[in-house]
C-alpha cells in the first residue's frame, strides 16, 4: 500500500450552518427544469429591502437557486459512456424568440424510395476488382478511364449500323449525353427544392425585354395572319419593320445560261463600263477654279505685307548711331534755342 501525507478536509466542516439545503417558503417556487427557470411569487420584506438591500436580494437568489438544484437532483438518472446523465423534461414555459422554430425538411424522393426499399447508405470502397483485367481498378479518376480503354480496346459494330462509323466516338457522345442529362436533373431538383417554377420544355423567359425585342415580336404577331398583316390595324407610334427582315424568303437564284449567252452578257458589261463618260459640271468646275485663284492671290498679298514690315524693323535695328561733335556744338541760325517738347 502507498501512503500519502494529504490532509483530508471534511465536507461537514465547510458547510455554513445558517444556509441549509432544504428551503421553506410560504408559496412554492415554480420551476421549469428544462430551461433552468425558477419563478418566485412570494412577497418581499420591505423593511429588510430598505436596510440591507444587496444582502437580502442575494439571500433570495441563493434560496431559489438551491430549490432549482434540488429539483435537478430529483430527476431520474442513467449511465451513458461511463458517466451519470439526467434527462431533462420538455419545457413548459415558452421563451420569446425572434424567428420561428425551424421546421424539419421534408424527405426527398430518393430518401422516400430508399426507406421503402430498405436501401442503406453503405460507404463504397475506392477500388473495385476487375475480372477481365485481373487487377484492382480505382472507382473514379483517370486510372479508371485508362483501365476502360485497356479493357474495351475493341468494340463490335452491330449489323444495323454503318460499318464505317467510329464506335469509340459514338460511345463518348453517349457518355456526354448521360452526363448532361444527370446535370439537368440535378439542377431541376434544386429548383424544385427551392420552389422555383421552371418550364418543362425550352428556356425560361427573361425578366424584361428590350424595346427592339418587343417591337419585333409585335410585328411578327401582326404578320402571322392569313393575309400577312394586310388588313391588320396599325398604330402611328409603332415602328414598322420591313417584311423582308421578318419573313424568311429564299435567295434569288440566277438562271442557267449557255456559253454564248454568258459571253455576250460579259461583253455588254465591258462595253457599258468603257462607254461611260465622266459627268462634268462646268459651272461647278469654273467656280472652284476661281475660288482657288482668289485664295492664292490673298495669301500672296499677306506674305508681301509681312515681308515689308520685317525689312523696316531690320533697318531700324541695324542702322548706325550718329557721331558726336566731341564737345563743339554747332548752332544753326534757322533753329530756335531751347529744348524740344515731346
């Protein structure tokens, strides 16, 4: 035996004698153990509430919690995975909530069918034994496709099929059709689960049509009569399309010609091209020539004026300054003395 020097503390010594497990009240406290709720309808002591408010409220809360825990210990227990568990009853008090309680989803077609036939979801292995190749082949992936090519390296052509048809290509097309069909079925199931209306045939209509689409649809409906819209009432606001753009008419085919007729036709085309003279409007040509001459003359005048102005400026800048009298002023008799006013 192994002895240990551990001081054992008794539980009775730690208990407060003033706070007992049993709580007695005038009115029984209503409890809802499922949501751990206790409702105390007893009157409060106004004197103690004024004098010692915090201590009095803590005492009431402790007593109500003790009653709730006592009711939990009264529940039947069971052992589950090495631990004792108590099952809570159904709640009696309905708590307010923002959103409604989630409704369980209805079972799908496959779930109903599997339940009816007793089909259980069994986890499949990743590889399958192939008796022809005598080896384990993966259930999915590129190795599965390689194994299929190795196994089906030759395909027999049926009697009712053209012997020159490529059976491998035909098999690949059939596989693509199956994949597309499964994808369409999957999308239709999703639309059905989300309650989206999908047409059984064709494409679903668009939300909004453009003005051109509406106009073309109205014109097609107008022409789709026995008289091709001849006696249909027409509105001035509607844009009428041409019947050639709406009705699918056959292309006009040229008649077959003999060699001589075709040669004559080509010769006539060449003669007509060579005999054509250029159309000349004399008045227009004369006016254009006069206009060009006038514009040329005006441009020449502008250039000559610019040249003259430039020459005078150059002379003024490049002319020499007059020589000074070297201190000897010469007064002319004709001139009057004094400074000139400027």
